[in-house]
């Protein structure tokens, strides 16, 4: 479970990613494609996470900021760690039901 404090610290970064990747348009496309079935918060988190990772070159700095916030490390430490740790951390965030719900409500 992610603490509320970390979620609030990540919120401006998430909004920046949301805007840069035009996630509102992508989210509506996913909803339209899945109109016959309702995606759970977990499934939506996976789909959005994959989309963000696919377009990570456009939001690289923001992703490092999220990882640094989540792991409570500096931005430089987040950049220096291995890619597996970064992906694991991002997956934990985007598959956390409470976090996805929070970001969904906030945005």
C-alpha cells in the first residue's frame, strides 16, 4: 500500500505525464474498445502502465521523479539504479488499486 503522503507528492508528476501523453484521449479510446466489458482498476492500471512505458522516452524525467518519490531516494539515485527496480516500482504504483483510484479521482 502506498502512503497518502507519497501519492500527494506524486500527483503533480502524474498530471505532467497525463498532459504530455494526452492520457485522457487514450483512456477514452480504451473505454470505447472495451465497451462490452468493464475494466477493473488493476486492468486499467496495467493498460495505462504499458502505454506509459511504451511512450517513456517522452516522460523519462517524470518517471524517474515518481520512482525517486516512491522509493524515498534522490533523483540521481533513481537514475543510477537498474531498470528492473524502476519497472518493478512503476508496476507497483500503477497496479495499486488505491493509487489508481486516487489518481483517477484527482485527475
